[in-house]
């Protein structure tokens, strides 16, 4: 499938509650898109993601988590189970997509586009593990890609710079 999108605002994700998560609603905002999993060593990063969302959303930040089960079977639950886990364990209130694939031929088009826009180390495009992060500027273009070990807190300065 050829992707003709020019910005991330051209995409719609399935939301975790079954509705549509139309990214055009966030036009002009800074986005932090993260592929997440409930049973990963990086799962505590939900705390940092939620902190960023609560402290910077009024300045224009939107955090979006996209559950994915492609890495070590670390997100085996249903969308309902994932939502319950995130709300109960980490008080997640930022937008979440339904479970999607981020790699391969069945990867959601947004994630295919993100990878093409900002390749990883040595030009590789594939997402390597859970909690890979893409930071998108107000213009809808990818500014940075961060490895799973990079905590949300560690990129606060870059986010604040983009927020102005």
C-alpha cells in the first residue's frame, strides 16, 4: 500500500475504546508517539509519559501510546485489558490507540510513515523494540526518533523547545 501522507496529521488510528483517533484533531500540536507494551521492562515509562502529558498538554503536547505485541509477546491482552491495566497501574489519561502492528507488511500506515520519515541507527527503519518514541513538531513532521531506553523525562527539554 502506497502512503501518500505528507504529515502525521493525515492519519487516523483506531482508538483503544473502538472509536477513531483522528490525528488531524491535533494539528498544530507537538506529538510524542510511542509503541507500548504492558509486560516489558520499559513499561514503567508509562509514568513519564503520563507526567509529560499532564504537565505539558496545556502548552500543546499530545502523548499517544500505540500498544503492540510484536516484541517478545509483551502485549498479549485485548484492547479492553490493556486500557484497564494502563488506567489502574499508571493512571494513563493520554490518548491510546488500539493494538496495532508497527513493523512488517501489516504495520499501521502511520507507523510505516514514521519509520520512513526518521530512520533509526545506520538507516534502519524497523522498530527494534517496545517504547520506541517519535517526536513530531507542530508542522506534523518527525523531529526525532528515540530508542526504547531513552526515558520520556530525558527528552523533556527537546519537547519544551518545540512547544516554544
